[in-house]
């Protein structure tokens, strides 16, 4: 048995756990599907025997579990995944891939909702340092610029606001 990550994120899907895991793995480097477990005879009443129960996968080395548990629970913006990006090209890549098929109404200030209803924040790696700068004027200019961006963030505009 291999070592196990101390804390692993579990994502509850209706019945698209395997599809979602494959989608996420196709986007992030250093990612893989590690194990698929299927429902057996003593199964959830709404899931047929042999159907995918869980998919263990990694995104950029971080472990996740996707569970097919039925329609009982839905994702909300109360939980989101932050993707820190070093360049605009990287930010654009993750934004385009993760927003594909998602809810356009959920796209605001770097936040998006993917086709499975999972919320993501696609942000510059420097954003936290800029909005927490010791100079409150710099931090406020960056926050004001960020709040003007209705969807995908623009690193050049945020950096310009910070450096003014």
C-alpha cells in the first residue's frame, strides 16, 4: 500500500464522477486517474451493481476522490478551487478549459463554474501579495481593478494598478 495524503478533497457527483475526473486530469499537468471502485451487491439503492462508485485521481500531484452518490447534494460557491497562474497565457488556458460548458453567469472577478458545477478561481500567483501590500493605496487600487473585471482576470491591468 502506498502512502496516503493526510487531507483529501472528496467531490460528490450525481453520476458523472469518472467523466469529471477524466476532464480535470486532461487539463492539469502531473495528473492521473489512480483507481476506480465500483458499486457491488451491497450498494446504494439508487446505483446499479458495477456502476462507478469512486474515482481516485490526482491534479498536479494533489489527491482527490470523486464519488457518484446520486442527486442528493449539489456543489456551491461556498467551496472553490484556486488555480494560481504565473502568466496571462497560463491564466487564459485554465480559464478557457475549465469554463467550457460551465455557467457564464457564474463568471465574475476570476471565478467560474465548470460544466459539473464545481467553482474555480483562476488568479495570478501575485494577487494575494498585491491585495495585502503594506501600502493600502496599492492594495485598494488592485482590488478596485479586480472588481471591474467581469469575468477572466487580466494580469497586466492588475499589475498596472499595483504599480501606479
